[in-house]
C-alpha cells in the first residue's frame, strides 16, 4: 500500500522517526484541498502513541478538506543544513501517513489539548493551563491523525558509517 523508499541506506528506523515527531515543534499537514488541489498547511502538533493531534479553527479550509477526504500526511523536518559549496543539504525528515478526523469525544478533546499545552508551555502551572483551556473549551476544535505508516530519510552524509 505504501511505497518502499528507494535509497534504503538513508531510511530512518521507526524509533528515530517517532523521536523526530516527538521533538519537532511544527510540521506541514497535507490534505485534499479545493478543486483537487493539494492543501498543505504549517501547523503545531503533539504525538500520543500512534496519534498526532492538531488544534484548528471551527470552520475553514482545513475542516472542509478533512470532511472531503480522511486521508492525510504530515511532514516534519528535523534538520536542513545547507551546504552551498556542494549544492546540497544535510537533511533529516519524517512523513506520517494516516486518517484524520475531528475529535468529538469531550474526554479525548480535553486530553489532546492538555498534551498540546504541556508540549508548548511546559513551565506553565496546571492551574493556569486549566483556566486557559476552560475559557475557550466549548469553541475548541481538535483534529486527530491516526498514523498508519511512518517513514523517515536522512542525507547520505548523516548515515552512520557502520551502515
């Protein structure tokens, strides 16, 4: 169902892919947009197990695309060091493929926004975080992408010598 990567020596192990997803702070969510055009949007996120969570507005292009087609991908760039004298980059990136949905259950919605808040404001107090979430909880929309396949690749120059 999912393509194998051609350059097998550059493939990242799944554990490395998940670590990159965990430490990343932003990625690009790709959906099926209007009139057959791809819609790729930069967005913050958090991972819990095999699920990526995203915050979004209650209406707009993203939700229209999710309603149209549940298949999505999400890309995170971990490293992108330009090497001008060699006309290349030393890169490391991950793409997660899966199905995306609007989080409907209040308990999952609360848990996912708490995870997101803790990731982006780890020093905040639980009381302040709860107060902030409560104030907008009824208007809050969360998306969940269940990962079906994850793949990562790195530049040849980053591949350990033992491989």
